[in-house]
C-alpha cells in the first residue's frame, strides 16, 4: 500500500517529530541534506518540492541556472536514528523548477528510469539487487597533502603492524594480514560494534542477513543485507553507509568504504547479486548451466560484453584499481563460472530453490554510486537479453592458475580509471536506451572523473616515487 503525504504527517505526529531532514544523492554518490521544521512540511513540499542551490552540488548546474527543487518520496519516511532532535528523514528526487521535469543528472531519477525501462521491455517487472559492501573500521586516520609533502597514516588496535607496539599491555590477538576471515573474539575485536550497526540498520527497515569480519587485518568487515528492487536497494545502500559511519563515529572509530586503503592486504569489494522476476516468478532459474535459464545466460552475456565500460561506473575511483590488480584477490578476468570466486561473475550454488537462483557480479566496489551502478548493470544485462548475447563457455578453473597462453584469451578489466573512462566513452549506447542515461550524463561523468580524479593523480608525486627515484 502506497503512503500519502497525509500518512507522513500522521506518522510524524505519532513519533513526536520536530524536524524533517530531506536527503538526496549528488552526482558522484554522496548524500546531501537540509532540514526544515516539521510544521513547515506541507502538501506542496511533496507536489512542488523544496528549493536549493544546484550549482553547489558536484557535477550539477552552472551558477547562472542554479535553482533546483527536491521532491521527497513519501515511501522513504523513517525516523533518523542519529539526530538529537526527533527527526523525520525523507529521500527525494530532483526536478527543474521551471519545466517541472525530472533532472537528468539526478542519480535517483536515473535509477527510476532504469526500472521503468525494464517494465517497458516486458521482459520482467522486478530487478532485484543484493550488494555485499565491505568496509574498514579504523581507530585513527591521518592524511595531508600540499606542494612539498604528502602522507597518510592508518591505525587500528587490530592492525597486525601493532603486534610489537607497547600498549601497556599489548594483549596480542591481532589478525594477520589476510587472516581476518573470520576467527572469534578476541581476535575479532569488533563483533559488538558490528552488532550495534545491525541493530540500527534494522531500525530503519533494512533486513540484515549476517555480519562478520572480513579477510584483511585492521577491522575489515562485511554486513549482508536482504535483496531489494533497484531503487529501494540504492536507497538502502545510502542508509547503510550513513549508519555504518555514524555508529562507528559515536564509538570513537572511523569507517571507510575506500576500496584499497591498506597495502598488500585485501581490499573492499561490493559483490552484487542480481536477478529478474515477473509476476512473482524468478526468471533466472532453468535447466541450463548451473541451473540457469537461457535468459539468465543472455543477461550474463550482456554484463560481460559491456563490463569494461561498466567498470567506469561500478569501480569509479583511481583507488578502485589498486584492488583490481591481476593475480590478487579481486576478480579482474571477465568470465563466468559456478562457485568459482576468481571469475568476475559467479553463479552461487548455496540453495537448489529456483527463488535463490541469481548471478553475482564480483568486480564492483562500495565507492560506487549505487543508483548509477545498479542502473548500469541492469541496462547491460537487458542489452544481453534483447540481443541474445551468449556468454560463451564457463571457466570452471582457478583463473589465477591458468597458463599464460590460456589466460590471454580471457578479457581483463581496465588497468586504471582513465582506461575505464575511455571504454565508457566508446561503449555506452546500451545505457541510452529508454533515455535512462543521457549523452549529457555520460559526458559529464567522464569529464568530472578525468578532471577531478585522473588528472590530479597523474600530476602528484607519491612517497613511493621518492623511494624509487630520489637517488637515481
């Protein structure tokens, strides 16, 4: 049953709400917000929207056309679990106040258009996404950079590098590098903290399936949440990041979703499970390879065909490619397999139930903008179905152990963000179907990423370069 503005007003009164926090996603993937008193929330807020300066949002409007409005979605109303003043939280979509049209660079609008495009194809009526975002819990993070110096320093009571530190006393029990998956306490020092994160996630309506320590030392963690349809899951991913960071913060710790913060240990990925449904029935179950339907194989074919350009959206930072390095833990070979975790796409085999049949794209990382990433993955899969793109034979071998001559025939992920952006520039027609993404969105994304991330990274010397070249 849909929720009306009147339902929201009633809910707010029942909860003793004093403030309303309106949240929306910027182009790159960070939640923005402003708050209004609850007595200023009106029907008009939902129908027309609340105004703000769009020129101050990354990748959005120029200053001479800055006025924009956000229209809150009544279905997203929950009580913010961190605000000191009783606060109702609403997630909104962005509109042009002059034309009244949905703003094409708003990630949530793009995700909604992807769901509408799926409906228009008649292929399915629901696309489910189940991401597994990994993250690090640190005790201290310091970094700085200027014209003559730069540094970063991470610390964690769990960090293996602290095994010899005088901690008065040092009690040991620090997980080894690549040794964090997943011993019990006291080696796992963050179980209670993750339990608290789970508790708060449940308070905003997110269904949590499990929590555990991940492979790396120094507090790497994973909390798995139940799959949802595309826009709902993208909303939940924003709540997930917000809650994880704030629970850590109030406990004197800090969380990062940066893909590769620690050298020579596992990075943080976001393996993403996907499936299509129609009339309440799963469409990926069948009698083909690994219990997949032909439709599911075509979906895999589309994701693999467009994977190199997809990665510019699903792995959107220069740091993402510190994780995507051949021969290490991340799946950089663009192949598919059942059970094999070294392939970019895995077919989980935990359950024989047709309802559990899905594919898992293992390349993405949690630095991505979920609205854009899930929409792009769906569009790639649908292109595979519409054009009957078969993924070829599965690779049921350890891809890291293949001989070079055999490995050479398996496509690889781009080597860096610049290459991924070039791939996106060359291959994005599948994203333009149904006006889901637009040429303007693609061009703006590539330009922003190149100018704000790729080029600055190229210009700056690093500490390693001093170690390599200072005495040259």
